[in-house]
C-alpha cells in the first residue's frame, strides 16, 4: 500500500514508467506498463524479476530472438465470435503476422529448453496451431491481398474481368483514334470519370460523338464522353466487379467461420504477445540504466551497494557526467537512517533513491545496483516529500505534513518503509523540532524502517543516543567548499550554512550579525560538526590513498613472484643445459682418447707416431674448448627498430629469448617458453624472427617445446567455472597456443545464460594474434563452443 496517492509521482516512478513505455512495440504492452503495480508477495515479485533478468540476458548476448510484429488480435478475436461478421484482408493479415511472431518465439525457446525457465512459464502448455496459418495462406498472398485463385468462382470472375477490360480498351482505342482523325478530341488521352473510361472531346463537337457525358472541365471547353458503343461493355465490366466483391466477401465469411473455433487460442496468443512485449520493454530499460537483479529476501530490510538513481543516471549520461554511487543498509538493528549535511549535498537524492529502487523492485523491475545488493519486501511505503499545501482544503504546509505524520503513526508496522524529506520543517523550529523528535520516537518504538533528511540538531542528537536510529551525513569538501555526494553512516553532518554563505560572497556584516544571533552554544555545536566533517574528509582521503598504496604493493608483489618463478625456472633450464653440454663434451673427449689409445696400440707404441697422436689429441681438446667458449660469448646482432607486440627479444645477459605479448609503458609481458614474465624494456633487445627460430632450435629446452607440442590438446573445457577462473585459464591456454604455433583452438563454455560466452569473447578482443572467432556447427554444440583462429 502506498501513501499518499502522489507517492509514485514524488519518487519519480511515473517517469520510469514513461521510459519503459517508449520501449513497447504494441499498444497492449503500453497498457500493461500503465497498469504496473507495487506488489508485496515474494513469489510474484521474484517471478517478474527473473523474467526481466532472463530477457535482458537474451538481449545482451544478442540471441536470435526476432520480435517486431505486434497487433491487437484480441479485438479481432472478439469480432470473430459474433456470427455473420467477417474479417477483412488487413485484419486477417494482422492475425497471420502476429502468429508468425508467436511461433518464431516459441521455436526459439524450444531450441533452448530450460535455459530461460521463467520466460518459458509465460507460454506453458501453449500449443503451436499452424492450421490457422495454413487456412489464411489459402486465401491471402504474402502481402495480405486476396489470391486470384482463392476460389474457382473468383478465378473465373477475374478472368472475365480481364477479358472485358481488353474488349473495352480495344473498342475505346478505335473510337479515340477516329475522334482524333476528325479533330473532335481535346488535348490529352483516355481518362476515367466515375469509374468509367471516357474520351475528352471539345465542347463544340460533343454532339458529333454519340454517348453519355460524365463530366466537363472547369473551363467548360472539354467534355468527357463515354461512347455509346462501349456503354454496354462498361456495364458488363461494372457487373463483374460487383460479382468479384461479392465473391471475396463470401470467401472472407467462410474463412472467418473456419477461424471461429480457434478464438480462445487466439486470445491466449494475444496474452502471450502482450506479456512478451511488456517484459522486453522492462529488459531494454534495465540495459539503459545498467540495472542488475539484486538478491531478493523475504524480510523487510535492504542493503544497497553502489546504487544509483536511474533517472539521474540517464540525465547525467546525456551530459557525460558520472553519478556517485550510494551505499546504505537498513535492518533490524539499524532501522531508521537520519541523513544530514549541507544544502544541495544530495540528501534528498539519497532518500529518493532508496524509495524509488524499493518501488521498482516490488514492481518487478531490475535496479541499478551491484548484484550482491539485498532488497526485502515492505507491505507499506509512505512518503512525505515536497509541499502539499492546499488552498481548497485550507491546509498550510505544516498542516499537510502533520496529516501525513498522523497517518504514518496510525498505520505503520515493522514491515513499513517511510521516507520523509526535511523532517520537522514548515513551522517555528522551536516547536517543529520537538514535534518531529516525538514522531520519530513513536515510529522507532513501532520498529518501522525509514530514511529521513533533516537540518535539526535535536534530531541528530536524538539519533546518536537512541538504539535503532543512526546518523548519516553527506560528505563535504572543506577545501573546495563543494559537496562530494558520498553518504557516510555513523556521524551527523553540518549544514555549512555560514561556510556556503561566505563562499558565495554574502557580505561580512551580514555573516557577523548572523553568528551573533545564532548563539554561542549553537555556533559551538556547528563548529564541532564542521571539524568532525573535516576529520572525516581527511580519514576518507587517507583511506583512499592507503587503498591505492596497497594495490601498488599487491601489484609489485605479484610481479616479483612472477619474476622469481621465471628465474627459478630459467635456472633449472640453464643447469639442465649445462649438464647436457658437459655430458656431450665428456662423451666426445672419451671417444677421442679411446681412438688415440687404439691408434697407439695399432702402431705398436712407436715413439714418433705416439708423440704425434698426443699432439693431435691436445690440439683437438683445445679447439673444442675454444669453440665452446666462442659459442657462449657469441651474441646475436640486435635490431634497432622499436619493440612491438609479437616481436622476438633476447635478454641482455643470456641466450634466453621470448615473444612480446603486451606492452605497458616501460614494461613488457614476454612469453618465455611456457612461462610469462614482466621485464623492463632496457633489459632486452629486439631480434629477427629468423634469429629467434635459430636460437630456439639450438637451445637445450627445444626438446621440451616439441614434447609440449605433441602433448598439447587444442581443446579447453571451461564449463562450470566462474568468470574470473575461466578467463585466467583462457589467458594461460592462449599464451601456450600462440607460443606453440597452433592455427586455432576450441573453447567449450556451454550455453547457459550466455554470460560466460560473452566474457570470453570480450577478453579475446585484446589479443592482436586472434584473427576471428566462430561458433561450432549447430549440430555439434552451436554457440556453446567458440573456435579461436590465430593470425
């Protein structure tokens, strides 16, 4: 229940309704928008929210659901029920087009069974009766006109009309040529008058041509004569036209009679189209304001996280401004929030945001909040916003406020939500403050929930000392003298009356007199509040700075861990390479020694020959050592052009090479084998692809790469993963695929709501190496599988 009657208007819900109204395709959908009501049954609200959320998913994922043709077939179905009536061609075509839309939508959901359960409930047990379309197709062509062969009789009549027209035309042409040769005809050609073909004849020659005069020109110099010879032929043609019309009516009456038994089904189709249009309009509005589905709870409480006022969001978006999000919670322990702070600081917007979002949820609309927000259900919503004074009812502003307070106190329960703007104003503050405090105390004792805005110090003090009430303030930048539009719960705020007045340039003598008249105690209280606000601002800035520093530290730690991981892995690779190289040297040396010993034995220890063989052995070992040292110190010539994504680079102090995946200012994200590392630009130099290939082939870990290629599976199953985990897995998998040179990979993410598919495809756009993405064939998984092709 809402109170007063203009509650929806004052909170801005009527404007929300207008935005949804614009998205409707049909009058029926617009009528449903106009009838939207605030509900208080959990299951009903949950059903409407889920329907809107599922349709939003269809639109966001760009599913192939085509909805464009809507007509009011309810009125046509009602017309059919009356015996003797018939539908004309346009009306039958409207039914045909609307049913095509219905069957297309039913087919869409049939192909995605159980993917959108809440939307499927809209057409549960609704049959697909294609006989209706077949019956209409026998009579109408695709453009909605009667087919010439709709009946044998009609086909015969149309043929006779065509023959009669040819006869009339042939005879008229003959007479017209004769009139021209006799100079009887006026300038012009054959024309139609009163549905009859006539010859334009000069007035002075009208007696020379026998026939019926149908008309004359405005000047009277030309008359239009139907020749006597074709008069009978034209009459015959007119009779045939009447016969054609009678036959068409006969056909339409017969078709309407065939459709009459389907009237209840047509009404069901009409209801389905109406609901579908309504849900679609709500989903489009949700996309406009970036709305989400909050967690719906049965209790009368709420927790709004990063909430924005939808109308303010739309207005600011046009001006390219950003709305500061609101965070507020109301529960059993914190029932009433008393918001104070400077004028034009956002107090009223804060309160209206809470009220409007609550009404939107209970009307089945998604709201612009973080999806983890929680919204309960209230049986009653009361609002005291604006000036309701009335000359006719002899009500002053304060009297109107008191009447509302009387109603609030009398009818409120723990399941009521009240919203009061500028509580206690409208009368002498000396009496208005205590009166407002008394009302607030009674409402608090009744465990009512609510949000109020005020400037009264006694209400701030009362909220600070009373369980169930909590002060909150809109932050104010003391240095810039500007409001920050950020709600902080826990402390009251100053009105900054003197500071704002001074900032706008009010005369010093006025400010001085105002301070003197305010009183020492009040000035002291206000000064304390200002100091408190200043400290809060400093704490807020410090927290923000600390948060930024923590993020930087976290990023540095992550980078260091990656570097450590890379160094440890590189160390293992280098050690393994050194061992393999040492084994190779020893093996070659052993062979050389064994061959030398064998030759000495063959020569029977001849001193000269033995000496020569020893010298050859020594020379061979020295040559091998020099070649190995030369190979170690040999360095690839660097390329001086700028490093870009996709280039190959080599570390300054080693033979380690890698490919550049990303460039972030002076940092490079490099793929080193199966690893990714972040290095400074000055630690590497660019090499050619040919050089890189040669180094990779020569490196000892090239064997591990070939093993990786042979064991790599170009298919990744992501079903059941959360979004962040799936993206991390895709990132790791893509890097490996690109490094191993695979032409394409296959990502299995499933269909579901299409959210995971959208996240993955958006993420793939950041890879320059990705050429295109495609869906699997419909018979083998369709849009539940994404193929990724590389350049």
